[in-house]
């Protein structure tokens, strides 16, 4: 259930004092008398002792300041609860837009080396905008088991990312609590980190599907999995990377983020494309994988990706019709067969609907390099794995499989993200029985990589200085509800 924002005071620790020094002359000059390039006897003993004592204190003070500045990096860990400012998030055409500010309810503690004091900051402080070069990830974790998998994905991102990281996580209480227990171990991240938890209630998700009117799922991901079709309505950012929880990075995630800079102006969705795959029982939805997606959320809002009874009730006709219904009818016919029910012929959950969308509107789609989706499902990880470190690219390409008649044909796959889907019989892929079988081909290829990343301690991420970690939690209002509020439906 969605928790109400908590109004709390914030505490900030700041420097309370600075050292000030004045010059000590070392004794009165009138006690010094020159005589043939020499001077008269030294000042009285009391002056010498005073001079030495004060000089020693000054030297110790300078050493203390230097050691404190060099040896105690600036850390910032913020734990806050926020609520969205609706006036910032709804534009004149009913789209969910990136907020310019967010109101904070909670605590904000800043640790700074040196003498400190605690200053209370009242509620309604503003979150600073995320760093412009941050890599934005959007994840869905519903249940503790999902969070156990997702935590490994997040950890791998923090291990390799050369940019600041933003995590926008749609989750329940169990998942949030598990993730917070891991984030609490990181005090000195190498790069800035923002974590924002989005907490829709189960009923609110059911209601949004009901307002859409035609979709349903028979996939094991269930209702939370369908939320992949509504990310643009939930998360108020311009663009982001979505990744399923059963995956982890083995290279810098910034490389994936940089693909955004290479896309055509019309592109809104990037995911792996496998046109060589034939699966009539799934309506060939296996020709894409919605497990790793680059999403231009602002473009998807402009397209009004998913329909709603609220949109249908708008009699002004000032806004475009939703893209989804037309795409779904083009591939699957009328919902329920007669237009009065829900689709019962769509397979693979949200992926079946994404397949209809990108098939109907190929102008908004581009294929993703297999480097970022080395999958264990059907494609046998393209017949690549660890070992033979002196292999050159031409030899590696000659060994790889499932590349002919695909966008990757003739291009060597250089793995950067591993995806361990289709490992049946376990709720957590790391616990899959096959990993313990020495003859299992997947275990031979990637078992060592899994063992390393799973065993990598969270405290080992404390290798930075001057970076911050900020955590927030917010409730969810879907875009069609914002629209209804705006036009007073």
C-alpha cells in the first residue's frame, strides 16, 4: 500500500567554526641590541616559553586542518519522503512532464569533517535537480525475491558506472525494504546516486488496467509486469533505461546510455530485435525482448501510448488518440473477438503488446545491439562466454550463433550485460540448480561471472569521496488521472 508522506524536520550538520590566527612577534624588539653584527642576550625566559608554546599550538592547529581536509571526504546520505507537485507535472496538453521541483518531507543529514553543529531545516526543502550527466534507470521490483535479483543488477551498475546513477524503482514495501538494507551499506559512493521509490497500490494498478479496457496478461510477471507499458505515466523523467531484474552488467552502463545520442529524431523505443525467431504460438513476439529497453518517455507521452476511459470521455478532441488501440487491433484484431472484451490471444505479457506497437509504428523503433542483451533464453548466449582471453574479434565472430538475418549479422557481440531469463524452477535466478552442475554449458560459460558479482560486497562500493546518495519515496498518480484533474472530468 502507498504510505502517506511523512512531515519531519531535517537536520543538517555544517561547519561551526574556523581557526583564526594572528602573528606573534616573538618578543619585544626593544630587548634586542646590536653590537658588531651580534646582539645582546636573549629575551627573558618567560618570553621564550610563551613564544614556544604559542608556536607549537599554531603548528598543531595547521596540521589538524590539513589532515581533516585531506582524510575525511564529504559524504551526503539523504532519506526523504516526497509527494509530487501536480502543478509541475501536468502540462497544458495533459501530459506528465518532468517536474522542476519536488517537495520534501523527511530528514536530510549532511556530514562534513571538522568541528560541526546541527542545524534544523524546516519541511518543504527542494530537491536539487539530478546531475545532467546521470544515467537514468527505471526498474520494477514487486516482492522480496524480485528485489533480491534487482539488487544484484543495481550493484553491478554501481560497480561499473563511470557516471552518476539515478534509479527510479516501481516497487512494493517488501522490495523497498530489502533494497534500503543494501543501500544503507554504501556511505562513500564513487559517483552521485539518486534512488526514488514509486509506490503504486495494487488497486491503483488494477484500476489503470481497467481504464485501459482491453489488455490483460497470462505471463508470470503478472500485473506489475504490465506496468512496463505505463512507465511513461509513472516516472516523470525525459528518458531512461529499463532492465528486467534477472540481468546484470559486466561493463560500463554509460555505454548503453550513450546510445540515446545516436538515435533518429523519431525513435522512442530501443530494444533487441530477433527477426530470425519464429514462434507462431506467441504471435512471433519473441522477435523482440522487452527485457532491456531504452525509452524516450517524453516522446511516448506525446504519442499518448496507452488508452484510458478518461481520454475517451474527453469531448473536446483537442488531443490525439492513443497509439495502443490501433496497434493492438492491427496485430490481434478486436479485443475479445467482438470488441467488447479483452485480448485473450496476446502472449508473453507486456512484450506481446510492445511487439504490436513497434510492428505498427516501426518509425519509433530501433534495434538494440546484442552486446546489451546476452540472453540465456532460446539464443544460448550467442555461443559466447568466459575464457580464451587471447581470442581476436574475427575468430570470436566465427564462433557466434543466432546472428544471421539479424541486425547483428557480421558484427561481433562483445558482452556488456548478461540476461539470465528462462531459468525455470526457481524464483531467484541466482539459485537455479544448473549453476551447480559442472557439465551445464551455461554454468561453464557464465557461472564464474555470476559468482563474482553476487559475492561482491556492497561495502566494497565505498571507494569514493565527495559524492552523495539520496533516497526518496513517492506515491503514484497515473497520467490519465492527472489529465482528468486538469480538464475537470
